[in-house]
C-alpha cells in the first residue's frame, strides 16, 4: 500500500532565480534571511540534506544526509501560490495571472456592486492587517465590503463577521469568482473576515480561497481517477478549486495542519496526502516578521521528527515549497525564488543530490510514477535516481 505525503512549506524559498530582477526580487533569499535570526534552528532538515542543496552554503552541510534533495526551478511565469502549486501538480503556466497594482478597473467594481447589492470601498493594493485598520470602521458602520488586492493575482474581500456573517461573505466571493473571468481571471478570490472593535480589529481563521479552476488535468486528477485517495490538508482543495480531491481537511495554522497530517498517517489508505502549511507566508512573510518566520521554521523542524516516525515502510515523504517570501526585503509580497525539495523514506536512497531540477512539475511526475499511475505531466520523474 503506497502512500505519498507531499508537504508544501508555503513561501519557503531558497534564493533568487536568474529572472528574479524582472519580478523586482533581486537578492531575495527567504531561508538565508531567516537563518540569521536567533530563533532559527533546523537540525532535522539539515540532517536530511537541506544545506547540501545547491546554493545553500551559508550553513554547515550534512556529511551523510539521510534523504535525497534538489533545488527546484520554476518554469511558469509568476510567483504566486496558484502558479506554484499548479506547476508542482504538472501544469506549466506560460501566461502570468492578472495583477492590479493600481486597483481594479472602475467598471469591474461597479459590476461587482451591482451583482452583490453592496458598496465596495478601498480598491487598492493593501496589507490585510492594515486595510481593516484603515477601512474597517467604515465597513462596519455602512455595511460596505472592503475590496483590495496585492502584488499577487487576488481579489480580496474583507468584512466584519457580526455585520456580514462568513457564509454571506463567501456568497459574495462566489459572485466575484464567477465575474472574474477572461482577461480578469485572477488566481484567487479570498474571503477575509474580521472581528473586534475599532481600532482593534483582527482577522479570523475563517479565511476561504476561491481559486481559478486549473485549465487542464493535474496530478491530483490522475491519482483520483486511478481509484486512489487524494487527501487535501489545509488550503490545497481551495488552490485546486476542489478538482481531483477525494477528501478535504481544513486547518487553522501550521500546528493544526501538522496534527491533522499525523492523524491521516495513522489511517489506512493508498494514494496522496497533499499538505499546505500556510503560516510561513500568511503570518510572517507578508508581514516582514523575520523572527516569527524563523520561529515557524524551527517549529516545523521540531515536529518533523514526529512525521518521520509515523512513516511506514512503503511511504514517501516529500517536502518542498511553491515560491519565496523574503521577510527582510522592502516588499511584503512573494519573491521569485528557487525552492527546496527533500524526499525521504525507507525506499529512498540517502544522500542523492539531484542538483537543480528545471520545473516544479518533476515532483508531480515522481509522485505519479511511484504510485504506478500514468498521466500527462510536464515534468520528468526522478524516482529511478533515488530508489
């Protein structure tokens, strides 16, 4: 009974890609930035070979790594969550998703207001925590919706849960999702509910992403169609718009995500458990919180031992990321970076350096080959090199 546990450390990049300057990310290196902080400690990932990966020469490498490893290069045009996850699952996106550095066009906002019957305020790129400070009171007093974006391809809607209950907010997000198509097909529409009183509004954990449907079949579809399980932990189901998922498990942060992954590991199933740990990106990267990011990496590394201890003889663990989000740069947005890839298990050879792999989709191709599934995938499996 073969099982693959694929864990995405959301935004844990390991250094600028050659085209980073084009994205405004020259010099970005998320892990290196965090490694200088006193809260950083990753002995278990080091033992697996994290600091043996190409370009990661700022920390002591492991003489005898217990896992195999690679540096992954993104081929898609973009640096966001959707693009990164889609490429891992086998889709290479030639065209970047639309972004709105000056806010959404007037006609688009007017259409949204007509469809929802609600006034939209803000309509600018904004930090999620700052936007509720600046517009939360007006939203609460008038019942209007706070619509904002970022450097990423997102249409975000914030509202107070006591004024606009979360299910009502989700309804408005679905309206926006159906509206945003064609040239305005953003990667995600995101519900951002908040609570509290002015000026101390805080976001709740009831965020919900309404993603663009993948344009073609992904690794998840092929695993599901083979009759095997695809268990999505965290926001994976949102990212793939529910496509190719047999079971969705929602989480509230990294600790909850790890706990629920451990629960899945105790179950008997065959197939893929696909996990996203979002706190690195959402709580720390976007807020330029270096200490918090370093602590989150340390916490994951501490819990990694539990995950490894639950692996069965035929299980494979793959740890990778979808993009970077260097918390030490002027920008608070994602960064165009290489990502790490660690592959571990009793069936995996230790210490195989796979170098730099062109395309995140090599990971998805490897998952399919290990599970014995044929499916169209842009990547090239590295399974034979590590088994």
